[in-house]
């Protein structure tokens, strides 16, 4: 039975993604019969452009990160909502 690697990959930017995919590609070189599943909200087409191996794609948002207007202004309330449903008592402490 060949090994099966399951990767949960956060979509926090192309740099993080490409570094992770480079490691995966090296593992594929070492284990060419390895089964691979990637769970991420990164588009499948991006993953395919970096990997020379068939893989199962599971589209899922693993981490919303921080919702920001720009590099200096973040939206705490929008970030909380993007990550799920914030507790009602906490809502009044957030800015939008």
C-alpha cells in the first residue's frame, strides 16, 4: 500500500503556498507512488501549476486570516464574522 499524504494548506498568500508546494514536490520525488490530498481554498489550477503529480483536491477555507482595508487598517468585526459567528456580547467591542 502506498503512503497517503493529507495537506491542510492555508491560503495566506502565494509565498506560503509556493514554499509548501516545493516541499510537497520534493516528497513526491522521494515517494512517487504517494497518494496526495490537498485541503485548501487556494484554486486547484494554482496547485496544478506547481505539482507534477495527481492529487485529490478538497476546497475548504481553513483560516480567514485578518480582514483588512490596507496594510495598516484591520477590521476586527468583519474578521470575527468571516471566521464564524462571534458571541453577541463581544460584538459591541469590535469596530467595523
